[in-house]
C-alpha cells in the first residue's frame, strides 16, 4: 500500500486560507468515507482534526474543514494563525482493512 | 481522563526483539481497536498495524512493509495492547505511538499516547 500523496509544504499569511490535498486511489480515499486529518507538532502526540472526510471532533476549531472529491481529499484551514504552523497528515482506510498515511505537509505561517 | 500510555522503548541491537506496551483507560479500551503508528526521525507518520477488540475476534492487520516481523496482541484483563517486534533493523528506529479507533470508524485515531522511542543500533 503506497502512501497517500500530499504536497511537501504549503504556506500562507495570517488570516488567509490554505488547502492541503491528499490523493489516493479507488482502493483507499476514493472508496471509503474513512478519511481523517491530523495536526502534528514535533515532540507531541498527533491531534485529530477531521474524521470521516468532513467531521470535526468536539474542541477542534471550525477554521478546519475537510472535503473529498473522487480520489482526492482536502483539508482547508481558514483564518490562518501562527499557532497553525505544524505538520499535517491525512489517513485513509483501505480495501485490505489497513490504514495508510499521507507523506505529510509542513505548513508555514509567514 | 481518557488516555493511552506507552512503555517499553529503548536501545536494542540489530536482529534483536523488543515488546512495547500500551495501557489504556478502561473507558475506551473495550470498544476500541488499538493501533501502532511510528515516526522515524525526519520522516512522516507510518501506520504499523492494529488489533481489534474481542467482539471483532481480535483480528489483526499490519503494514505490508513489515513482512511479518511485528505482532500486535492485547490482554483485556490488563486493558493493555502490545507490539512485539522481532528481527529488528536500523530502519525500525523511531518513536512508536499507540492510538485507538472506535469500532465504527476505522482510522479515527483519538487519543494518542505520548510515544516511546525505539533505537536499533549496535
């Protein structure tokens, strides 16, 4: 199972919106609603931001939103803040009952 | 508090074995699949594998890249899951996290443990 494809890096200024893509296949992203997104700061545990494509757990800011079209899922962060600077990962359930991560995207807030 | 706590990391020689533990609070343990995820230095997160709960026959699944070297199992009497790692290689050096997903939403990983460092080196 190959890793899902994410851009290595994205950047934006405070207040702007950015979108991170996550591309897979019909055997993972395109075939299931079980796409999640995580925020990861070095030395800390990853944090769940989005599950089942577009659902936010309680306590996660509504500035984070998710969507999916075909084999590509997307995470949008609106009203960018300095504290959003982190690594972001998508995951998907797969046709072999495993889970696959994206390669990760480093977000820089300019 | 809902939490997961890993233990058992350390230094091991290439070819050696190590067993990691993941102790879960009772509130989440019984309805959850327990997953292991690792991150090598400078690399991204990598799913290692999972064990489902008793209601799902303790079924396991693993990343294909591990080629049968790792085994995940659980002891419900201790609310603890384990990752047995054999034939360790230098490329297995990483921080290993345990996390959980509810039975109804695979891949919904929350919460996570703090991670335990495994170093494979002579």
